[in-house]
């Protein structure tokens, strides 16, 4: 089980209070391992079986505060992690890194482009140089933004820009890219609920994935870089659960999803959401409230 510690002092007010912009400050290690090739994806079912069973999920204690943490994503190397911390005006994005798998996470830093508005639902591009996230900084609803950095592992981020061709007057979250230009995004409207949509950058508007969506709402989309496997969370069961679907080709339809039952947390059967899988299939991250407030959990194999 993970026992990750930090010397950072977390300045956290009562439940629901917002952290100040510099409440968590520390030097952060750069993750310098090279990113995987653009066509790298999750393992096939045969490869996954060869990797063996998942470990008991361990809480990432560097990310455990008095508030609620969720919306977790990691870089393809699993050496960098970004997640959201709930505040009074929505969520803020925080960053940590580690020198190697199994090493301690560095103390947290708030991402420099975070604002007084809500920033949430981050996802890295396949080369780890672009981060996609949702924000309501310029709108009444959450829209998808993209921000880039010069190299993978750098903590020097550019200026976020609205992602063209994806946003509407509805709420968009969890933009998850794969391949050269494909993506899945979560869209929420008062009448249609919360659904998964798939599209191509520069192409027609994304279309709902009817074989994956339910009347109860889906969120937390994550695509492997080969575009053949999708993880997401769904409220079609109680408590909320992570589901997975695999398809044979990038243009093939998505089969009906199956529940992911591998990640048992001792002493709790809480909601599980915000799934993420490393490119080598050996690290899985998600958020759960099994321990009370929402926390970030990791499992390895």
C-alpha cells in the first residue's frame, strides 16, 4: 500500500473553504523520462493478463487535505500528477511529481494558470506537452481549454486558450485526446443529462456515444492513446462505478461497457470515479470517497 509523505504545510480552512493561491508551495521535481510514441496505448487483454493482478489501491497522502480531491490525471510516464481540489469558487488544479515509480511525491504546487474561477477535469496529450482542462473563467458554463509547455516534465506553462470546435453553450468537461486528432468529451445539459461524445479535432461536432451512455449520467472519460479502450465513471449503479469498453479498431463502434471490479478499498465501498491508466498498463489512478472525503488512489501491477 502506498505510504507517500510530504513536508509541505497545507493551509486549509474549514470544509468548503478555498485555499489561497500560495497556500501550498514547494520545489517540484521535473519528470524527464521521454514520452511514449503517439500510437502508444493501453495493453491488450492478453498483455493485461500477463501483467498480473492489481495491488490494493493506496491513498496518495501528499494529495490528502481537509478538502475533496478528484479529477486526477497523470503523465504517460506516471511521474507527474495533476488533480483538482474543491474550493469556494469551484476547483483549483494542483501539481506534483516524483523521480521514479514508487518514489515519494514532491510537495504540491498550484498550477500557475489557475484562476479565481473553477479549473478542473485535466487530461494530458499523448506527448505530455499539452494539458486539456475545463474552466468557467470566461463563461457561465465550463468550457475546454488547452495549455502547452515547451517539453514534457517542464513546470513552465504557457497561456491557456479556448479549444476551438468543441465548446457549446452547455457544460464541457473531461476532454480526453487519443491518436492524432480524435477525442472524447463529457457534455452536460439540463435536458439531455451528462453524456460521452466522440469527435475529431477540426471535424464535425462530436456525436453522443449511444452504446456507452445511460440515462443516469457518465463522466471522467479517459482514452488510451490507440483510441481502442475507454474508461469512464457512471451513475447507472450505486455507488458510482468505473466502467470500461474495448473496440477492435479506431473506427469501430464501442461495445457495451463492463464494470471495473478490481479496485477494492479496504473498509469502504464508496463511489469510484475519474479513472486513468498509464501507457504501460501498470498504474491506475482514480478518486473515491470510500474514506470519507474524496481522495486520490493509485494501484499498480
